[in-house]
């Protein structure tokens, strides 16, 4: 192997054997603890000083046994660690790598990324396991704070949007009633102002409904099923006034919430129609291929020959209320693509855009393939 032939690798192995300070530096300087487990005598496990330190203990306060970590890891996380251990034991290619929680001596939670590798003898029998810890508590705390903050904002948006609907309905209803009953009693300028009020109320209703839909997406549990991507596309394009070209590869099986995915395609089609180029008939192309960065995902590209956008950065179009074309010319809530992004990320996928004023817009996103599709 290449490592074995490299003189620096050989020198490093020799130094590990000769000088224990290098191992100690690795334990304290690069990692947050190491452990070395005797699989032949499973009650024996060496736990490094740094291992004990991140949980608030001195060197002599934790014995070198496997019982300690099994007793101090969160009960809910122990099955995950044991399952990964068994999977790695059965198949060396399966990584022993997970984030688990431990109890600190003072009572608070320590989040640890725990990785390990089983060492086998010449006959292939597992005899030892070497592992390393990385303390990810600060990252986890920030992640939980962000989730809590996002949840609070979404709850506020839900409640505010819900409360807005009642007065909005009254504005719209009374505006339409006034226009019907008293239209002839006001001059042309007055009718113009009344029309503007009614139109604004309708737009605000659309915006409130979209905000409610966006906030509900966070709470909604995915109702996943194995479906043909092509069948969802066919339902979406039914009776749409555009020329469609759907690649045969789009009939792959995916594991998704079909109702939410239908909403993604409906929003994209609606945008294509809204931003179509009147100088040419609207044409929409949908293509699919394996996603190279994740084996169990498929990449879908939705392209049209509409107006397109200038510039190179299109990340903003997925942000709520962000527009690349004037609102006065192209009305709408400005939340359609934000909802698409929410649905795709809820499925564990990603979404991105590209555009050219000559060739229109392309929206690409990834979706999880179903297990029966991966087995074929």
C-alpha cells in the first residue's frame, strides 16, 4: 500500500512505538479523548485522560472498564451505538460513527461524535477496537437554539397570519359590497381607488394564505410512500397550457410525500407560466439523473424557456418575498419557491437555480430514491 511505502508514514509508526508523548498529544491536541477496547475480554477498556476530562472527571475517578460509558451514555442513544458496533463488526466497510449524549459529572449534557475501528488478527477475528471522541456540544447547543428560534418565528407567523385573516375577509367583503351597491354614486376616480383597495386586500389574502402554508410545513409530518416520480409529474402537468418534454428516466421510484411533491411541481409550473416569454410558446423540460454526491438520491431538473434572469447569484430567489423581476408586473405572494425549498429540504434534499435570459430558468433539486428502486 502507498502508506506503507512512504518513509514518513514508517517514521511516524516508529515514533508512536518509541515516544508516548506523541500519542498523548494526539489525545489532547487533536481529539477529545481516545479509547481502546479489548474485545476478547470486553470488560476491559482503556480510557484516555482526555476522555475522562471532557466529562468532568479526573484520571483516577473512572475505571478502565466498558461499564462506565454504557452507564453514562444517554439511555436513548445506547441502542444506536450498539447497533453501529454490530454493523461494523459484521461489515468493516460500515462506519462506526455517530453523535451521542453523555452525562457530565455536574449534570449537564455532553454531545460527542464517537468514531471507532475494529482491529482483527490474521485469521480475521475481532480482537480490539480503537476509538476517538470529538466534543460537539457547542455546535449542538447552537443548532438547538437555532431550531428553537426558527420554531418561535414560525409559530409567530402562523398565529399572526391566522389573526390577519378575519379582518382581511371583512375588508374584502365590505369592499366588494360597497362596489356593488354604491358604484354609481362615486366618480371614476373614486371607483379607481375602491378597485385598488379591493385588489390590495385580495393580494394580502393570498400572502397570508401562503404564509400559513409555509408555517404549517414545519409542523407537518411527511407521509412518505414509494411512488413513481413520473406519475407525480403527469398529475402536475395535466391540463397545463404548455409544451412538456419529460425524460424517460423520470419514471424512477422515489420515497416522498407525494402531495407535497405535487405542490413543488405545481409551484414551478405556475412560475413558468407567470414568467413566460410572450415572443415564443412556453416549453418546459423535466429531466432526471442519479445524484452523484449521494447514491440514494435522484437529481431532478425543471427547465423552461421563459424570461430568465440576469446575473450569476440566484440563491435569493428561495428566500421569502425575494423577487428578481418587478412585483408590479408579476403579482404573487413571493413565497412559491420558498415553499419548494422547504419541501425539498424536509425530504433531506437540496435545491438550486440557474438562469439565462436567452434560455430561461432551470431549477434543480434532489429527492430520495425508494429502497425497491435501489435494489433493481
